[in-house]
C-alpha cells in the first residue's frame, strides 16, 4: 500500500460507519418497510468487503473481528433453528412466534419486539458471516496464488 | 403431537450446523456425526412406525391456516424414502468414519444432506420442497469435491452446472404452479391443477419431469452422471446413488401421481419410453466397462429406468412397484459402491449378494423388485414391456457377473488388503439385503402403503 | 404484459443457455447467473396482482403487488447466490488444478483419465 | 489375458479344456501357490486323516436322508406358514411322492458324494497347490445345494419354488467356479449362471402370469383353478423352458459340458442327480399345468428327442471322460423330457422312474471318472487310458454295473428306464418309437466305448498317480452301483415311489406303473433286444461311424447354440464399446442433453394439448412504459452478455442485466426483491473479480481467442434459440390465465400480516409464515460457505 492511496483508505474507514448505519436501519425497519435481515447482513458484509479491497486482508483483519465470521454464521443459524423450533417444547408447532397473533407487542421505537425480529437477527448473522467468510477465503486464496506466482 | 414430526428434521439440522465448525478429520467429530445421524434415524423410525400405524401426521408452521404457513406432513411415501435415504447416508458415513475421514467438512455436509432430504420428504408445500431440495443439492455439490483430487473438482463442477439447470427449470415450474393454482400447499395445488388449463398443466408436468429426470440420471439426461459417480469417492458415490437419487424417484411419484395425475396418465407412454431407453442404454454401456465404479454408474442409469417405467404403468401395482424398486435399488447401490475400495473374500461375498440383488436372484432383495416389475408389466398386458424387463435383467446378469469375476476371481481386487473394520458396513448392508429378500413382507407392505399414500392414482 | 415478461425471461434464459454452451468455465458460471435471474423474474411474473409495494399502510385505491411471489423470489435469489458462489469457487478450483479454463481441454483430460482407467483394468 | 477370453470360450470345449485350460493352470497354479504362501497357509496334503468338513457334510446329508425317508414312510406331511401376506405368499412345503423322490435322491446321493469328496478334494487341492481351507466353501455350497434341492422338491408355492430354483443356480455357480483361477472355470461358471439364471426369469414371468390370472402363487390352488387357454399355454411354455434349460436340453444344453470345469464330485452330484434333475422336477411339479397344452407337450417331446440324439451322438465322439458323461447326461435327460412330452400315466410316472435310475448310474460313473483321473495323475483323455481294470478292479466292476444300468441292460434299474420309454412311445406310433429307440442304441455304444477304453486293452502310459486308491474314493462308487443292481432286482420300492410321483404330476390321478421282467415276446422286449443288437454292433464298429458323428459334433459346435451364446456375448461387449465411443464427455453436450430433450418434450406437450385461447398478452398501457423500457434494457444486457471477449466486460454486462432486473422488480412493486437483487448482483461482481484475481493475468483474454470450430458455429446459437423459444412457450403458457380465479393464498397473507406484527408483508412471510423456507435458505448459505472453504483450501494446497 503506497502512501498515495491515503485518501481511499480514509474514505473506506470513514464509510464503515454509514454502511453500518444503513445495515442497522435496514434491519430495524425490516418488519415495517423494505429490507430485512438478509439485506442488512449483505450491506454490512459489503462494508467489510470494502475494507478488504482497500486495505488488503491482513490489515483489514487486524482492525475487524472478521476471523470469526464462520462462527457468526453458525451461531446465527443455530439461533434461527432454536427460535424456529423452540415452540415445539411447549407443544406448539414450529415457527410459532411470540407474542401470538393479535396480542400487544412491546415496542422499541418503531421496532416491535416479537420473536420474529430475533429470527431476522439470526438470518442477519448467518448472511453476514457467510459473505464475509467467502470474501475472506477468496482473499487468502489470492494471497496464496500471488506467493506461488 | 407435532413435536415428533419435526424431530427427525431438527436433529440433523442442528447437529450439522454445529459440526461445520469442527474438524471432521478427527475421529471423535466423525463419530459425533454418526451419533447424530443415528439419533435422526431413530426419530425417523419412530415417526414412520406411527405413520404406518395411524396414518399421516401433519402440522402447519406457526399454527397459521394451511397454505399461509408451510404444511409439513409425514405420510407413508415420504417416510419410506426418508428412511431409505437416511439409512444409506448413515451407512456411508459410518463406512467413511471407519476408513478415516479425509475432509474437514465431510461429516457436516453429510448430515446437512440428511437434513435437507428429510425436509424434502416431509414437505407438503411446493416451494418448501424446492428449498430443501436445494439444501440437499448444494450439500451434494460440496460433497462431490470430497477427496480433493483434480478430477473430483471437475466432476463437481459438471454436476453442479447440469443439476442447477434442472433446479431452475423446476423453479420455473413452481412459479407456474403458483400462478395456475394460487397456492403452494400441495393439497390446494392438486385441486388447482386439476382445474387448470391442459396446456399449462402439461408444460408444468414437462418441466417437473425434466427436473427429476436430471436428478435420476435418466437417459438422455444422464451424461453428467458417470463423470460424477466415477470421480467420486465410494462413500460419496453411495450417497449420491443410494440417497440423493431418491429425490428423483420420490419427485416423479409425488409430483406425477399426486399432483398431476391426469398429466401422468396422458404422458405415461413418455415415461415408459424414457425408462425403457434408460434400462437398455445403461445396461449396454455397463457391459463393456471394466472399472467397478463405471459399471455401477451405468448400472445406476439402467436401474432408475425401471422406477420410471413402473410409474408410467401407474395404478396401485405400478406405483407400488416403483417404490419397491427404488428402495431395493438404493440399498443395492449403497452396498456395491461402498465395496469398491475394499478387498477380501468377505467383501467378495457381500458384493456377490449385491450383484444377485441387482440381477434379481433370490434370496437377495432385488428379486422382489423383479417380481413386482413383471407383475406391473403383465397387468398392463404389454408383451413389449415384459420382454424389455426381461432383457434388462439378462443384460444386468452379464455386466454384474463379468465385473464380479474380474474383480474377485481374476484378482483385480487382490492387490492390497483392506482393514477388517472397514468391511463392517458393507457386510451389514449385505445381510440386510438378504434379510429383506428372505422376509419380504415389510418391503412389500411398506411399498404398498406408500403407493396408497399417493392421491387419486392410489387404489 | 404477460407476454412481455415471458419474452424477456426467454431472452435471458436463452442467453444463459448460450453461455452454458460456450467454451470456458467462467462463461458457464455467468450463464447460470443469467438462468437464475430468468427463474427469479418468472417467479415475480407469476404474481397475480401488480401495484404498490405490499407494505402497510397501503396507498388508498391502488392494488397491492402479490407479496408471496416476492418472498419466493427473494428466497430463490439468495439460494441462487449461495449456489453460484460455490460454483464460482469450484471453477477456480478446476482452474487451479488443470491450469485451463477451456472446456475442450478439460473434457479431453477427463477422457484421457477414463481411458487410463479402462486400460488399468483390462 | 484379456477379459474377452476369460468370459467367452474361444474354442470348442474339448480344445479349450485341453490347451487353454492346461496353459492357464500352469500360470494360475503358480499364483495360487504364491498366494497360499503369502497367506501363511500351506498347500493341502493328499494324505492324512479324513477331512472333518467332508465327514460333517456327509453325516448331515445322511441324517437328512434318514429323516426324509422316515417322514415319507410315515405318510409325508406338510408345513404351511405365512410368508408375505401382501402378495399371499406362503412358506408351503409338502412331502409328497414327487418331493420325496427328489429329496431322497438329493440327500442320499449327496451323502455318498460328500464321502467321496473328502479324499478327492484334498487330492484336487494339493494338485493345484491350494491350501486345505479352500475346501470349506466347497462343502458350504454343496450343503446349500442339498438344502435348496430339498426345498425345491417340497415347495408348493411358485415364488418359493423360484427362490430355491435360483438358490441351486447360485450354489452351482460357485461350485463350477471353485477353481476360480482357471479360465475354464471362469467361463463355465458364468455360462451356467447366465443360461440357468436368465431362463429362471422365464419361470418367474410364468409364475407372475399365473398370479395375475388366478390371484395366487400357490401351486395347488392354481392347479385346481387352471383352465386351458392361451394365457395358460404361454405361462406353461415359459415354465417348461426354464425347466428344459436347467436340465441341459437342446438348445440350452451347452452349459453342461462347460460346467465340467467343476471338480468331479460337483459333477457327480449336480450334473447327474441334482442340478439337472431340478429341471425335470419342475416339469413334474407343474405338469398338471403343462399338460393342459398339447403344444407344450409336443414341444417337450421334440426337445427331448433332439437332446437324446444329439447328446448321444456327440458323447460318442468325446475324448475327455467327463465330456462323454456330460453329453450323456444331456441325452439321458432327453429321455425324461421326452417321456413327459409323450404324456399320460406312462410318461409322468416313467419320467420320475428314469430320474432315479439315471441318477444312481450317472453319479457312479462320474465318480469312476474322477477316481481314474486321480489314479492317473490327472489324465482324463480316453486315448491315454486303457487297461485300468488291472490296477483298480473294484472301480472297474462297479463301473461296469453303472454302465450297464445306464445302457439299460437287464438286472439293473436301468433296464426299466428303457422299457418305460418304449412303452410310452409305442402309444404314439412307429416313427416316435423308432426315434426313441435310437437313444438307447447310442447310449449302449458310447457308454461301452467309455468303459472299454478305460478299463480294457493295454495301458498306454504307466499310471503316475497314487499306487492304491483310498477306500473312500472307491466305496461310494460301489455303493451306488450296487443300489442300481438292487433296484434292478427288487423293483417294488422304486416302482411305487415313481407311480405315486407320477400321480402327483397328473394332479392326483393314479398313474399305474408296472415294472417287472417278462420273459415273453412283447413289443418292449423285442425293441430292447433290437437295441442291444444294434448297440452292440455300433460299439463293435464305431471307429467306422466315428467320422460321421465327429462331423455332426463339429457342425453342432461350430454353428450350434453355444456359438450363438459366445458370439452374442462378444457382440454385446463390442456394441457396448461402440456405444461408449459416443458417450458425451464434455460439459457443453451434457448441458445440451438436458436442453434438447426438454425442448422435444415441450413440443410434444404442445402437440398433445389444445393451445387455443390459453395464451394471453396481458394488459399493457401507457403507464407501463418505464417498465417496458427497463425490461428491454435487461433483455439487451442479457443479449450483450453473449458477445464480450473479455471476462471483465462480461461481468460488467452481467451486472447491468442484474441491475436492470432489479429496476424491473422495483417497478413491479417489489422493493424488497429489488434491494436484494442489487445487493446480490453487487456481490456477484465482487466475487467474480475476486476469483479472477486468483488467475494469472492474460489467461482470461487468451482463452477467448480460441477459434470456434465450424460445426459448433451454428449449433450453439441454434440450441440457445431453441431453449429460449421453449422457455418463452413454457413461461408464457404457465403464466397465462389462471383458469380458476378463486381465492389466492396471497390475499390471506396480506390480511394476516398484521397478526404477525409486521407492516411489510414480504418480511412477514419471510420471517414468520414461511420462516422454515428462510431457515433452509440460510442453511444453503452456510453449506455454500463450507463448500467454498473446502474447494479453496484444496485449491491452495494443490
């Protein structure tokens, strides 16, 4: 990385914040507007991918906890499965969300705190983990390739 | 009691998610996967026992009305295929674990495939079927690279491209089904398609048939199959031929006999012709091949032809025959493919059992398949069909025993010795094939019940 | 409208098939991306209604687009993405081991391997 | 050694067993020895204590014989257990006279042969340098064979019958292939399996036809219900064919001479008394059905006569001991088949009688040949033997008795075998009688030649084998020969058993059978006298007739069914290789193999169904102009994707197609899809570029300079256009007018979304209504990640 691309580096680092905000917004507005866990996860992952492109994988991984990306995906999916199938324990069919249809929901701003939100969060984690994981794999494979060449 | 309905799906699903993080090459991890699959199979067996005893069990996700939520149903047909597939997958995993797993993610992928297949066999929703179908398929694509050789990557690429094409055709069919019926729930789809325009319905039927023919590897959709089966490691080939191919048989039965019965009747001749072509083509190709995996790959092409012919014949007898043949064929293929890299006279005996089963010689279970096929053929009164089944059987005699003698008599498999423990699974499967032939009632009853679970075509 | 969507699906699908028939690995992957897009467009086109986005509150007086096909299309898109990502890395893997993206050469390699197998057995 | 040579006999059996056989035994003998040494098992020793496995097998068989005899004398009995109620299958066994006859033969002769095997097999194994433990599988399969024969003899259910039928074929396959390193065993075993196994399927087809017609596999029930008709004739003919093949009748006979590759005890058991007898047993068992059709009976008569004459003629020309006996078996089973074909009480009961009489004699003769061969250091050619009566007088004497029984000389059970045949033939006129009488004439000649050239004359070469033969090699021969003699004098037991067995075959009608010596000028006696005279004359002058018989044998082998078998096997392999050359091996054609048939099927669908009024253009007005424009853009981008030479440009074009589609989704009121489509397209572009960065520069552009061969220049666009057209047809067809505009699930989803606490209906569907789909979709992503990791880590390591 030559000093000449200080600007892109600064921009990239700076963009991380708005990208994160967009992701959060997409997620929070998911149930009431366009966007959902998948979109949010992808946007967030694109933000991380931008760091890879600009900083290279070593530096990107130094400042971001992305080595655990596959773990995030696994935890997300496990969480999703847990939320989906937990109702079985109380004798309800799978994917019965709480609170039940028609009942009042606690609100956090505009976000209605139903278990389906947690489910969406699980999807967010999975998608984020998966995309970042693939970007990471490709980045390392690229390094390997250049070393061989 | 919906908890038991989801349990066979939940167990492998959760287990596989956990296994992804672990290194499957460690024996403990592989045995963990085996344990998970065994638990899954046990849950499935309990559920199946209940289904056979009391009839189908059904649940809708989230307690929504059927169609709004996804309908999940365990009926006899789904249970039969789920049991077979899971048993084959478990056998292959145990086999590979005993031999030593060579890939980090192999156990996880295998368990994922079990989960995907179970979901698929439980799905009573057209789109849900597609989603689980993709879960199973992507596991299969990833699995077919197992072994890490260059040819396996190439084969996996071919496998993925051709089958993706099939999947997308199926997806287009799903879109058509929704547009024609306004629902995705299979019960609604059945009534909706019965009232749909004949042209639209037949186009949907064609797409579905093509999609499943690709999975089955029927002639002329087969050319991807030999490359994949020959390149794959024995355990993977066993899973593909013994478990994954069931998607095709099950799909043709479910979508043909259950959802599109009128189109099935109209197109029965197409099915019979396609199946017959497969039988002859697969068998003739197999005769000249000298490598075990090659012979078995072409044999697989030929054997699924019988299933298609039986579905084409239709009626209680034909559909029952299709289920039974698919069951027996799955077991045969698992047994034979798993034996490929093994040696010794016990393996020879197990292979001979498999070979006798393929050609339909009792007491190996395969003879039941031949009995029901001939029954279906005789009942249609078609001499050509009976002659074809006879001819297919005669050719299979030739290729199976040429192979058996080359491998075990002329010593093609004498070089090197396999550790005794790696033979366990193959021997267990051989005993199972013999036992099912000697006591045929379970197979016959189960396949009859499965055929009866199919809508209007059932008796 | 139906015809228009169908024609576009046909064009996208046909272009995808053309790429599948082309001689190199990455064009094949590109072809599957196109075919995947064609399938998603078909799903969206299978909706019964067209109109505003299915988000409450609905604009008064106008019809709401069929939400179910949108959910299906989303799911299909994402599945297509996952599978294509795998396919892409498989292509990279094939290239890494055989050092060519040309399918003619790859099929020649496969044929040679098979012949060797036959000879080894005979 | 190529596989073809191993699978397919290349020469006539005589030549092959001499040259090819000895050549390979040299080579494979060494392999076996080295293999034995490697396994740490020393080769079997020809002497030593009597092998316990043989003793055990013989004891078991003897016990089974005693039990069967006891049960039969106590009046038979039956077992009837449910087996597979779904198909109405029952484990139904009954020890009737027919079953008892064959079960007694199988167990009795089995016991004697097992006794003989003990010493013989050790000699055989030590000759080949194989370890003694190899004999375990031999006895296992011999016993399996015995059990299967008893089961076959008593089974009353057609499917059960088929099971035991094939079990005998399995046991026979492994016994013929016992010397698995020998080329002759290789092809002989395969041939026997193919011929008897494939024809067994005919039995299955016949049984299934009867099942479909009468709703049961139970033989007694079918017999009770059976009415003559074309269906019954076909089923009966199929069953009879299976029986004929198993009994080595023309034109299926050729497997038997080739099965002589088996060790001699196998031939003494399977190829005289059991395996071949199974065919006649089947005919006897299903005879009530077979005799409903004149056609089937006439066919059996013709086949029987042909086998009798052809077998007899060829037997006269064979050099090798076992070959003479094998062709003799073909001829002798021709007697029985002809008897059943002649029909009536004489035929049915006579057939049963002949089976027993022949089994005793032929089994003894096979053991004679084995004993002589072993005593001569493996010599089995008639021309090299001679004068052996000096060294083995007991064998010579017993052999003479057995030969006399086979030739139908008085005082042996064999005499009545001929007499019954003549009696039955006489009812069918002089032509049949003359043809039938030719059989015994030939028998007398070939068996006389066989015995004479072994035992009479002067020894051609000094015997190189063991000086004296073990008792257990000689006694079994003597026992069987003596039994033949006893039944020739004391005819009652065999007579009554055969009569009752005949009655079973006739469906319960009594089958009178009178077996006694009559010293008068009745027709059968006269014929017998004529036969002896002619046979004696033939024996005395056969060197003169030999060229004729040899010419016949040559023609039969060169143009006969064996040739057809060999060439069809070769053709099948050749066809397979030819077909394999057309097998698709590249991805393009694999893709085309999906698209082209799909197009064909879609076209067929169009032809089969009405299309008028099924297609609608759909509403389109001015407000849709933006949508039409982005759709056109998407189409244009997709078309453009076909052109670029550079991969990077391709990716850009691909992305623009994706973004255009996203715009389409947005205009169609699907903002969620549009958003995700944009994101996914962006990710694709990123991934493509990232993967391209793995490849050395230039590779992507260089590959594109490859020229397209002219053959493909038109084919690929054509296939693409065709697939586009069928996509158009399918999509347009399925998306046109949903016929019932009834309630749609999407309306319910919109209604219920608030109950799921969501304003965005699509999100409600994804996270609640169809959460299971979403979870599975997320799983696909995780699996993809696992797969990517796997593929790339290997890419790195390779």
